[in-house]
C-alpha cells in the first residue's frame, strides 16, 4: 500500500524545525512522497505578511533537501479559508487506496478541538503528532478520550491501514520557530544554520522579513 505524508503550515519561512522531524518519520514508513501543504487563508491565525508566491517559492526551494519532498498548493489557491477536514476529504477522494498521513505539531494537537469537524479527521487519514520544542503535551479530557482508541504504539501500524490512527512521534524537537527566524532577519542576523541555504538566499535576495 502506497503511503504519503502531508504537512501543512504557513511556512513563513520554512526551516529545519519543519524538515528534520518530517524526514525522520518518513524513514520507517518508507513514505513514497512527502508533501508540504502551505496554507493560503489559515482559519486559526492571521494571514502571513509575506506573499503566497514567496511562501510557495520557499517551499519549492526546500524540496531540494530530499527527492521525496514536493509542494501541494491547493490551499494556497483556495478562494476561502481552507479547513483541514476539507483538504483530507479531497485527498481521500483522489487517492482512495493510499495510506494517507497528515502531520501536525503538538501545539496543534493541544487545541485540535477548535478545528472544524475535528473528530472526523482520522476517517480520512492517520495523524502523526510531532514534538515541538518548548511545547509539552497538555490535552483536555475530551481530546484524550478521542485519542485513546486510535493511539498507535508503533509507527509501523500506520502502514497496515489507510487511515484511523494517531501516532505521537519521538522525532527531534528542534528549538526553532518561524517567528524566531523572522525576528533575526529584522535584526540582520545570520540564519544560515536554521533553514536551507537556498531559502536563506531567496529571503535575502527578495528582502523578506526585513525592516
């Protein structure tokens, strides 16, 4: 059964805190493709100040890190705020026989009850939850109850079904955030060790995040 990973975010900018744990979980799953899914109109946060085309271009440059990486721009092209449940429904319709894995951070799991139709997410895909540096697990009782019968103790369980499971990953929790990187660009500080060199060059060339 083919297995594909999807990782959504504003990616403003994309950095190694996104990429490193994503590639770590892709290895045991032997994921055939790893899709970056940049948000166009994120329902739970303000739209990024950087243009959609710049965030798309930075994601495209980041795919040079690994040949399995690709960019899915459906949410960038959506006319209205694009909810994850709608994206997963569309992906499942397009790929009815694939094992689909949607990747989120621990911060998102802690507040997943604010997402549209959140209890239906696993009907269309598995969820993998990445550790986030500085963000501990802090689940409300009803979220814990929802997870309980879906929790996979081994990441390899996700290869045996098309959807339905939740796996809490022990991947690297790098202390890097997009807001931290943006603040460093505003101060003209070096960020070359925090994100791919091609992305850093694009930001500097196009004077993004700078005063």
